[in-house]
């Protein structure tokens, strides 16, 4: 990982350098109030920080889901929206969403627009970590072959609303998935049209 203004270098027990990822802490109105190391911000009770969630659709109006890689420290192996993550401190959420979509899935959206924000507090029973997030939502279109990064993504699937309901019933999905999906639905319907069923 490149060292950026949003990362710092520390030393591990074997004296090799490790990048420490910083998140942007915010108040209830989304104003920046500081930074915190990524893992510490997610430890109970959690610290409110800026995040983003992306929902990309194909030309048939199907949502691209990703299954989080088994090696991820938070919510490994569960299904979730197309891409989610955290901007670096000072990075625009739109830029972070586009960057991470390419880093994780190897493809850039052909169209992506803002879909509002949502604030939530979701404990993850499996890991004991907490998602205290002020989340910027984005919806868009994707074309072309996916090239998922195996350290980030275990699997992908394009789903209709009915197929999503079946998968969600079978589980497991990320703790935040339904919250961000429901908050993004007005923009999703505007993008995909009534016939897609979102």
C-alpha cells in the first residue's frame, strides 16, 4: 500500500514497517472533527466516522453484489453492496468511492452519482466490532468484465430484487447492508426505472 497523508508507518514486532490507516472522524452533521486509526474506530462502542457505500447496476437493472473476502478482519465472507469503505482524511467521498471500486473490482463505473447520506450504528455480533458511520451513498452503472482483487472480494453476483430477497433470506449479509440499500432506494429507482423493481 502506498504511504499517503492518510497513513502513517509504524513498526511491527519483527521490525518491518506497517501502514496504519486513518479514518476521518465526524460529528452528527458530518463535519470533520479529527482522525482515528481504522481498527480502533470500529472497536466498541465505535467512533462516528465518514464512510461510503456504492451500488452499481448493469444494463438490465441488476445490482452487483460482492462477497467480502474471507481474510478481511471485519465481516469476512458475507455478502454486501457493490463496494463500501472509508475515504482517507481530506479525500472527497466521491473520489474514494471511485478509487475503491476500481481497487476492489478492477472496473470503474461508467456513471456514478450521489444518493444522499445515512447515519447508523450497527454492531457486528460475529466480530464484536461496531459500525458507527456517517455514510455517503452512490449509485451508478457498470459495464465490462470484472477483475476482483482476491484479497478484497471472495465472489460477485448480479441480482434482481427477487434474487436479492432469496439470497438475503439465506444469508449472511453485512450488518449495514439493508440500512444503506433502503436509504439509497430513491436514487436507485431513479437510475434503474420502475420496471427494474427496486
